[in-house]
C-alpha cells in the first residue's frame, strides 16, 4: 500500500535539481522578457499558491526597477481595471486550467500583446509566451511549482532590467547560490520533525511576515491547511498586531519569518510579544537568530531579502508534510478521498 503523501515527499526532495535546471535555461527567459519589452506596468496574476508567487514577483520586479503589481486572478478578471495597450501581464498557472486565470489572460489579450505565462510542463498553456517550471505535480499540495515560479520570476526581473538597459539588481549575484541553498533547506527535515512534534495541531497555527516574507507566511499557512487539514492562518506583519495577536493563546505555534531588511525591527518586537504571551515561537529565515525567546529557529542561508522566499518556504513545506503524517492523512489527495469534501469540490469549477 502506498505511503501517505509519497508524491509530496518526492517532490519536495526534487527541488534542488529543478532549481539548477531552471537557472541553466537562459534562452527561454530572454524570449519571455522580450515579450514584455515596452510594458510600462506589469500585472502579476495568479490564484492560491500562484498568487503567493505573484506577491514575491512584485518585489523582485520592483527591486529591479520595473513597476509591478500582484493581483489575484479572480479580482483581476472580475474587478480589475481595464488593461491598457502599454500594460504587461505575467500570468502564473501551474496546471493551466483555472477558469479565472484563463479569463484574466483572455481579457488581457484583447487589449495588449505584452503577456507571458509561467506554467508547468505539459499544461495547456504552451507555445509562444509560455515559460515552463516543473513537471506536473501528482500531489495537490504544490511545492516545486511554486519554487520554480519564484526562480523564473527572478530570472525575468533580471532579463527585463537588462533588456531595458537600466542595470541589473544587486541580488543577481546571489542567483548561483540558489541550488545549494535550496538543497540545504531540503536537508532541514530532521529539524522540522522536532518542531512538528511540539506543535498542538488541534489548535490554529499562525504564520507572520512582512515584505516578501508576507507571501512566505501566507504560503506556509496554506500548505499546512492543504496537507494536514488543520487550521492555520497567514498574516501580514503589521496587521497581525491589529487583532490577530490577541487571539493567540499560550502553547499555540507561531512561525515568524524574519529576514534582514526594513521589517526586521518590527518582526523582533512582535516576536517578543509572542514570547511574553507564551506562544511556541518558531523563527524561519536568516534574521531569526535575532528573535528573543524563539523555541526553534531555521536560519541556514544568507540570501538577499527579496530572494529569501525561495529558501524559506521549503522548511514550511516539510512542516506541512510531517504534520499530515502525524495526523494520518494523505496530503496528496486534496481531501477528495473524503466523500463530503469530494462532493463539495465536485460542485465547483476551479
């Protein structure tokens, strides 16, 4: 009988090789950047994990001097401003079948030719304008596709900046470090096992981060919900102080994403408040050694803040997988093996 979450396990382990492969592919990135030549503003659009990638992409492009805005696909398709001919679009859709992602792309194509799709191998969105990431994941808990998307966005940011002759971002020099950094974070599984063993999974867990780390916090919460079917919440750093903090009780686990940058001082202050409450504080990121009273930290990289989500999300993927094993649920199924959920999901076109 197959073990629980075996496809998720295999995919997490595959990520260092994937990152190395994507970094070696410069030709397709240059072609994609050329399609965005002349775009005055670039929308980055996606749903769920793809939207978290879009949030990271916004920071990457803006740090390279490219005006960018992340928008959920549903909001862009149903409520977004009408794109202008000089606008650009980067659509993120790993499987390429989400209805509002397709609607966003179709509507944009009517107004502008400046578009690129970041998608998985074998998705329907192939051909001109498609920049591929990873093989289609068997598990419903997407991991490698997200890491691959963020790598592609970093490559695009550099290529667009170079194409516009405005220089390249300082963090470009750190891109060759990504394969070994990703591998080091894949190797954190034993540390993650210790952390998950202390979590109270019958109570909500919280994930907080600011700037690019907000996307990491949101993704960490989403993975834990998807894989282990438990309550988890992702918060923007400052918003956490304005309501959510007072719902945290002693013993609850809070993952604090901490990176050197404009948000670190505030992150440290919030970490102290959580310690005073009696929360189980887990620090993730190269600034987590500054969190007073953290019960555990995973801080084994020194990437620039804007690239840190590529590394920091991997321990959170492990937390999700290990929590699912602890609870005895199959992370690969998206709960379609549970009849009420299978029926509910069957009634809705994603």
